[in-house]
C-alpha cells in the first residue's frame, strides 16, 4: 500500500509510469554513505554518465524521515537505476543508515537483484584516511581476486566491513550472487571526488567500461560543496554507521 510504510520493499516504477528498461542479468553497483561519500559520488556519477534511469525506490520504516535535494531539486534518497539496455543497475543511498532494519534492507536489495537475474553486486566505498593515494583496493571471493590483481586493483590483506555494505557482502556468501567491493582511501571529514574518480577508473578496468572521470576531477570543488552537508552528517555519526577498516 502506497500510504503505509513496510519493513522494506523496492517500489518499482513500471513502464506505464515512464520508467523501467527490460532488466536482465545485470551487474549491480551500489554506493552508500561512508568516508568521503565515495559510494554515492561514484555511483551517482556512473548513473549520470551511463544515462541510467530510475526504476525504483526503497521504502522502509527504518529509513530516516528525510529527503535529499541538490541545487533545489528533490530526489528520493534511496534509488534503484538501470541502463537503457538493462545490463547495468545501480543502487544509491544518500542518507545515513543506522543498524535498525539493516537486515531487512540488505535482504530486500539482494532479493531484487536476484529477481532481475543478477549474479554480481559490486559495493563502491571509501576508507577513512588522512591521504588519498590514488590507488584502488578490492576484496572478493577467491575466484575474483586474481582478476582484480591483474587489473591493478590491490588486494586488502585484512579488514572489517560493517553496515549495509558489510551485510550485503556477507549475505552474498550464502547466495548465488557474487559480492565484490572496490575501495579507495578517502577524506574522513569532507566529500572526496578524487577518491570517487579512482574508484570509477577501477570499475572501468574490472568491468571493461569506458567512463571518463574528467568531470569528477574538474568539478571537485563544486561537487564537494554540493555534498558537504551530507558528509558532515556522516562525520557526526561515523561511529554508529557503516564503515571499512583495513
């Protein structure tokens, strides 16, 4: 029911509403609020450059009662998007999430991905650091690690992932969907478009895409200003929210 808040569900925009390409066996990229806002910046940039369309939204009683606006434009804070040919999907969340309801949202995201025939979900995220080293790091199941190393993505020797990213990757180990994470060292207090650019370039190498990162690098000051409030909210609640340690 549109007027009641469920535990967690993906409210899809059907073709009759002007959305929804035919999604079949997509690779899913996901970004959530974390260090440097690397996830939302990288995934949001991919959505823009690949001309992806919104195909659904997360509705959940566990989402904070807030919405997002950039330069005056309102948008749902937890969106599902797809490319025109349906081969690539994106999940982007631009609000901070607490632990309450995490498992419901994780299951709902993966149920949706599996219902579309997806066999791989890649989490794009940042690791809080004082300095960005212009390198991408990765973690995956064994069969993917060698491929990542061949594409100049360094393996994380040891680490700890929490929140929705950790929940998704953990649940992937129990499902027929492969979980991958790509990370970059990012500013722990401010939006970091350069770290997001490093992640998009790693996505290009690993998934054989050709997304120019010139926009992220050229407009880093404007992008940083647009997302400053979101980054400050993350910094205020960093100890309670999702994170990555390595």
